[in-house]
């Protein structure tokens, strides 16, 4: 069974287009995974920053309470 050249070219174009679609989908999946990983790392960094901020607020509250105790004890002495 011999195929004419038009059928061969059309078949080659269709197969090439399908190969390009499959390759593009592969690239899209890889990019989505990479973006998901980046998103996860950003989330972890934000949680670490939040923990550090909470620690700093607690330390600030301790310092303020210590300073208020000092100032109240100085007032009592006078």
C-alpha cells in the first residue's frame, strides 16, 4: 500500500504537533512542581519569621515589665 506525499506530510505534521503538545505538557508539569516547591519554601520562611516575631514580642514585653518595675520602685523611694 503506497501513500501519496500529501498524506505522508499531513501525517508527519500531526505526529509532530502531538509530540510538541506532549513535550509542552511535560514542561508545564515540571514548572508546576517547581512553583509548588518554591511556594512551600516561602510558607516555611513566613512561619519562621512569625515564630521569631513572637519571640521578639515576648522579649519586649519582659523588658517593658522590668522597666516599669524599676520606675515604680524609684518612685516609692522618693
